[in-house]
C-alpha cells in the first residue's frame, strides 16, 4: 500500500522552512501529520537565512529577527537533523545550482 511504501527504509522525508513564525507553524503541522502515520522527519532545512552584512541596517535587523526563530526551530525540532542555508543572490535552478546546494547540505 501507499502507507507501507511511505514507511519504507528507502524513503526519507526532508522538510524546508524559513525562519519566520508562519513557516515554523506550518512545518510543525506537517511533522505532526507525518507522525500520525508513524513517519519521522529525517532532516529539516532552514532556508533564506540573511547574513548580517557590515553596514547593512536592514540585514542586521532581519538577522536579529531570524535568530529568534532559528532558536525556536532548534528547540521544536531538537530530534531532527537541521541544516541551514543562507539567502542566496540567485534562484536554485538548473543542475549546477542543485549540485551546489547538495554540496552545502550533504558535504
């Protein structure tokens, strides 16, 4: 059945979130729904983390706000592998960009 396949050792579940309240709430709901089927989340990717650039007031404020949510993510999903990705200046499109993200996440 589909549920048996979803629980198989050959299937892994990775969720992607951003460090903002609504996204964390939605991710928590997703994980809870997976748990109702006996499925665990294997990894959580926190995407679009702003770097605190020197001289960029917007970046500093944004990063301060995100740090609160990054801490919340670490607490709420403490049993899960958490990987963080900074906000990139380009869209992840094409095989070369996907390989780059793969190296960041799985190196």
